[in-house]
C-alpha cells in the first residue's frame, strides 16, 4: 500500500501569525476510496460514506501556530 507524503518546511514568518496548509487528494481510509457502503439498514442499498461524503477522498488541514520561544532556565 502506497502513501502520499507531504512535507512542510517550517520557516519563521516576518511577524508571527498562524499558518494554514491544506493537503488534498488523500484516499479516504474508511471507505478506501469507494465513497459508499452497502447498508445498513438495507444490505441491498448503498449509503454514502460519512467521512468523505461520497467523494472517496479526504483532505488534511494543518495549522501551524507560531509563538515566542520559552527560555528554559537551569538546564
Ligand atoms: Zn469515505
């Protein structure tokens, strides 16, 4: 099974603010990309995957919160 790998290079911004990254195109791990399941309640009917909403893909939203560094004393 292959995995998609995304690397975020952390570089301090000029002024501190939160940064957001979106990584799309990940195969839904719940339905494995199908987007639906058979039942319940009826095994003959299909229901849309609640995790991906039937798209078969999910996206990751990564938020980076920048803060002043805490200086540790006595170490
Ligand atoms: Zn799904």
